[in-house]
C-alpha cells in the first residue's frame, strides 16, 4: 500500500507474483503462540465490493467482507486462527462462489480452496502408496423387505481377502459416496491394514437415495436401524467371512451420520459394538422439525444413554473448534455426550480439532478413529 501511494504501480504485480501459491498468508503473533494471523486475498475491481469469506471457518468470520488494498485490484481480510487449523474456504458475492485465485490447492469438486497451517496434524494415510496393495471395491445393490426398496452400497475387501482366513472385522459407513469421493476411505483402509495399524476390515459404504432419505434414515430412524441390524449385517456375514462378535463391528458416519451411528449402537449393542462419529450433529432428535425446536430439545440422544444401563459399546467422538453455530452447536453437544458417556463409564476416545464441519479434516482424522476402535493390540 505504501509503494502504491508513492506511485510504484509495479509493486502490485510484484506482490501478486510473490504470493501465488502461498495464500492465505500466515504470520506469527508475538504475544500469542497458539494463534496465527491469517490473511485472505482476492483480485478484482469495483465489481468485487462486498465480496466475503465463506466456508467452515469460525461463525464470527463467516460472511465477513474483504477490504480493498489502497487503489489496487487487491482485496484482503485478516483474521486470527489456531496454529493447527485446517479448513476449506471460498469467497461469495451476489450469490456466486469463487475459489482463491492465489491458492494452488483448489478443491474443484466443491468449488473451494484448502488451507493448512504448519501445525495442522499430518494426514499420512490419505494418499495411495506404491508399496501398498489395493483392496477391491464393488458396487452392489441390496434388496430390503423392511425398507421395501433396494439400497446401493460400495463394498470394500482388503488386499489378500480370502474366505478361508480367520474372520474379518466389519465397518459400516454412512454417506458412502462422500467417504469415497471426499474421503478416500478405501485408500486409508489399505494403508492402515498394510501398516498393521488396524486389524483387517471388510467395509460396507451405504449410499443415500436422496437428501430427504438421508435426513430421515440417519436421524434416529427405527426402520432404517432395523434394516441394518436384521438385513444388512446378516447379508454381509452370509456372503463374507466376518466375525459375529460385536466388538469387531464398527458403525461410522459424519454429521447426521454420527447421530445415526450412535443410535444404531444404542438400539442394537449386541451387533454394533463400536461407534465412530465425526462431528456428530447430536442436537438432532427423532421428528426434528427445524432449528428453533433444536434449540429447545438438545441432548436427546445423550439423555437416552444417560437413562440406560451401561451398554457394551466403545466410542470415538470428535468435533471441531469452529463448530459453534448457534443454536445448532455441534461442539457443545459433542461435549455433552462425551460427559454423559464418561460418567457412565464407557470406553471413549474424544478429540477436538482446529477446524469446522469439513471433510478436509475428517479425511485425516477418520484414521484416528479406526485406530482407536480397530487398532491391533500392542
């Protein structure tokens, strides 16, 4: 800005060249080593007035408008974020969404960009490794008398799977397409199994028929849970060599899928002995009609666990420090369920991460959940 004011117009191009591939810009804060000063940048003229930051960043920063840098075509916004933050973001103006033009890591499928602070936990398991054999993934349809419909699933078997070996563990995952497209779950399983971090698992990734079906089925729906316990698991055990021990069965999901996973185990602890929940939307309850009611009816699922005797279930729960949108406060509700489970004496691994409601973080931390629940005994 000082250079431009003195008439040095070349300073703008020099600055653009220097920052390409390096945004958002990150600076230390001398008085606070836990936070970083993070600057987002965009390029445009008067037509970009009002452009704002969007994405799973802290609510107080969301929709905050960028400021123009002197009389240039650069717009900027500086915020403070945890030094271990990892998140996706974009910009929005007049209903249109833009990626960061200076960030070389766009998430093209979502029209967003990715940011990782230097202290963000490594995501060591998400890339295919040349020395790791890949498992097999099949697309199948399962007929259900209970649902009166067919359900599409992706079925993963690890490399070297053989029906004559000892029984495998079973992993059931909701939002199956997202756990293939946004979270490379088959690759993660390949890497964890090859590294002997977890026992070998067969995974069934269940796809959603529609958003409306997802909202109903994963929102503590008894019929869908009956389908899983009485049809899907028996089908899997009939067709694949799987352990019948509930301690070897994991049910997993993110957001509403985390709610569905916990509800499955609540109703059928003799089948689902492990729950892996990523940012579970535990403000939800059966028959949830909208945000206003959610503000008055939070903690329904936590109360169900509180009222019951302790069940033979192990949990991995995680939530993001940015997930504080009121009244649907995912962080608060995960802490509530954590406290109930701890008080009841459940075996629980609980984690909070510097991020939001975001597959960018979940794709790394799902490995932590798998290791916690299916890790090999040391």
